[in-house]
C-alpha cells in the first residue's frame, strides 16, 4: 500500500508542476516559440505518435544506443581489466586514453560522420566512444579495490592468479561495474543523439534538428520528453539486472531484493 501511495503522490506532484507550468505560460503570455505549454507539447506528442513518425525514429535511436552501449561497454571492460591487472599496460595506455577522453566528442562527431557516413555506423561509433570511459574507470577501481589481505590469503593457499581474479576480484568489482553500466547506458543515448545532431538520415536527434528549422518548439519538447522517458527506462533496465544478479550487494538488499525471490 505504501508503494501505491508513494506512486500516486509522485504522479500528483508531477501534475501540480505541469499545471503551474501551464498557468505561468498563459498568465505571463510567453510566446509559443520560446516556451510552449504542456498541453501544446501533449498535442505534438499525440500527432507524432498517431502518424507513426516517432515510433520509427525511436526504434532507430534505440538500436544505435544499444549497439553503442554493447561495443563501448565491451571496450571499457577489456581496457579497464587490462589496466587494473597490468602496471606496464597501465603505464603506456592510461595517458593515451585520458588524452582521448579529454577531446570533446561533439568536436569528434563531424569527423566520425566523414569517416563512417551518415548511416547508423557513425552513430554507433559515437555512442560507443562516449560510454566506454565511465565503465573503464569503474572497472579499474572495482578490480583494484579487492582486499589485499584476502589476496594474500588466497596466494598462501596456492591459488593461481586466474583463480584470484575469478573468485575474488570479479565479485568485488561487480557493484562498481554495474554502476558504470548505468552511467554508460545514458551516455550511449547521449552519444547517439549527438551523432544524429551532426548528420543523420533518421532518428530522434534528426527530428529535433528538422523541427528546429521549422520553429516547432512544441514538437522539440515532445521529443525531449520521449528521450527523458527512454533514458529512464534504459537506466531502470540496467538497475533491475543489477538487483537480480547482485542480491548480495548491500545496495540491492536495501532495495528489497532477497535471494529467495530470485
């Protein structure tokens, strides 16, 4: 009952905010090209949904985001593992990776478009480049945070480096890795949208750009609303997987996930 009550209170809070927004825009007579009312945004969302325009482009953006997330996460995990386990690899690779990450991805996006074209590949590459760094850092921190006393104990029991890695370092690093995955998922969506801003044949970012040229501000806000909901759902999907797999983690136990519920 408390969960239902809290959910209803959250919906009520959102409704109050929307009502205040609607009233403020109308009372202050704010021009529609500056800030549309929630009702106008709702109409634009309805029209785009009925016409099928939004569904088609949502699918494209989600595909770009998912592929970018997969490739970026794989790269972040591999590089993070290599850097965490090898000081020599860390010495040579870390400065290069940090320097590359310091480059604004918005500035790299036009070059990626030139190299890979206007199709989906360039958006996937851009999304992967944006999302891999947070996961790499979390992987490094997680693998290096294993208790040295436990490592020494396993070595005294003749455990191999592979056994220490699988039985101690990976379980210890999983909460960090999943925290990085939650961030990487959102960053992948941002990277895909940035790539579509620069140059695309389809996608929600391309729609925002086209609506910007026609001064359809309500339409732009409706797409921003869609992106917000999509980002929330993507984040919730990673969080749900984390809670199911890491039921032993304190954060998951606080969320009410218990082993007997799996």
